[in-house]
C-alpha cells in the first residue's frame, strides 16, 4: 500500500498533470496537483523509517512541493481565474508549513532521545508531579464550574435589568 501512494504521486506528476496541462484543462491540473501532493505527504508519513529520516524527508518534500506546484500550472495561468491562482498559492504554502511542522516535530522527537537532561527526572518524581497536576486540575474544574453557573444566572438577570431600566 505504501508503494502505491508513491507510484500514484509520481504518475500524477510525470504523466497525468502534464497531459492535463497540454490540453488546457486547468481544473483537472489543479485538482490532481492537490490530490497527488496530499498522497505523497501521506506516503512519507506511513513509510517505516527512523524519525529523523522521516522528518528530514517531510521538510524536504515541503520545500520541494512549494517550488514545484507553480511549475505544474505554469502554462494554465492565462486561462485560470484569479481566485484559483490564489488558492493554489495558499495550498502550496499550507503544504510547506504542514510538512515543515510535522518534519520538525519528528526531528525534535528523535533529538529528545539524546538530550543531556533526558535522565534528569526519575519516574517517581514524574509520578508525584502528575498527581499534583491532577489535583490542581480538579480544583480548576471546580472554579470553572462555579464561574459558568454564575454567568448562566447573572447574564439573564443583567438582560432583564437592562430591559427594565432602558
């Protein structure tokens, strides 16, 4: 299944998108560009690989696709409406940001394994921190419930007083 994602994306980029471009079908070019870009990103995500390699691949793909998408629709810009051009530009930036964010978080997770402060806290300390956080959250939930109850009562009262006075 993983290889099918990659084969589909490559076929789209090498054969189908240029054919659609050749025949002047900008709608199909844009739709297939969206679909193949998402499928290629999914292919990178599902590949069994180390976090670091996968992170680098995602970041590189984001940079690659943000430069390649405008090339896919270069010849169709004269017939493409302005809204579609802007949508395509936005999509290119979103793909680049999504790949950079996902790739960066994978690289950070990999780097966390070799951090100098990784063994600083013992499991027992983390457990006590967790129980303190749970009790703190329980107190906050109680306070939020009281505030919501007050708002539910006071907002209608304020509204009625505003109607009477005004």
